[in-house]
């Protein structure tokens, strides 16, 4: 992943393959220990990806008039160190390739000193807002970079297995505040629901260090969602969300936690 973490200095009139954007850590981005939460970091990545896509001419403002929308299909996020309140984090991101259906994008998170404190791999596709059919990337992704270097080989994330859940103890009803611009549940809300499904005592004593998630279907306003998990080893869990009314699998996820070191 050498090129993802390398610096780029482009004249302002050229397309930037690598995008850097800094975000301050605000009080509403942190947990009780003053550390940025993983959902907050995911929002920063989402914002940086949106702004980079707009810079490349394939952002929402370009696709929506054509009746198209970006959809996040899979992502894996690893955080080595969480930034603190009043610090800042720089999100560095670039597209890493495309195939018959999917587009791939990688991220690095850097602290104020330029150290890499986390990374993420994501898989996206574009679909029609009305027909819900995916579009081939060659029909909309025609960007050509003139930086004279090769991109990063894409990370093709695997399909997560279905967890064995004897019962779904948590139930969620989708509300208006859960929706994004396309009026389906924002991808970060699923992550928040997964975190909220753990007891408070567990969250006080553990830190979520890695998350992998597959988004399988849309969840819409007023949907009833069932959420459960399976313990797959020391501090590793598989999660599943389903819509019981039609037995639709909405998403699957894997979380890995570490013990929180509280002074």
C-alpha cells in the first residue's frame, strides 16, 4: 500500500488521484474517554470520499441528475490508535480500481504528526435510483490520471459468513433520522446499531479495533430490523441484521475488540 501513504503535490488544474482532507475531533465525535468513535471516523471517510468523487466529476451532484446513486457494498476498517478530542485526523483516500460491477477505494487515517493510525478498504457500485440495477463502471467512471504511476491493487473483500444466532434479542425500528439522501438507512447507522447492541459494561471495558461489514439490502423508513450476534472467539463477533417481515438479510458484520486500558 505504498502509494496510498505517499504524498502528492498536484497543480490545482490537474485531477488528484490521492485526496487529503483534515477533520477536527469535536465533542460530539468522542466517547466517555474523549476518544473519537469508530462511527465518527467512518463519517469522516464518507465525507472525504464524497468530496473526492465530486472533484473527479463522479460525485452525487454529477450522478443524481442521471438518476444514479453511489452505494457502499463492503468495507473493512482497522484503527490502531484513536485520535482525541481537540486533535485532528487527516483522511487520505484514493480509488484503487474497478471491475465488471464494483469500484474500489482505500483510506488511510493520519494523526497531526502524519503517522498512520488506521486504514480502510471499501467496495462501491453505482445503481439506478428507480430500477435499483447496478451500472457498469465504464459507463460513468472515465477518469484518467496523468501522474505517471500505477495505482494500488484493489482489496477485494470477502463475503462474510452468516452467523449462527439462536435468537435475535435486539429489535430496531427505522426512523427518519436514520435515513440518508437516498432515503435508505445510512451505512454508519448500521455500525452504531451494532455497537449499541453490546452491554454498557462491555463498552466501558473494550475498544472496537476492527470492523468488517457487508451491506446486503436496503432498509427503509419504518422497517423493523432484528439484530443478533454470534461469539466467534476471544472478543470477535459475527453480526446479522434481518427484516423479519420478508426474511431479508440487510447486512452482516464482524467486529474485533481489545481490552480498554483505563488509567
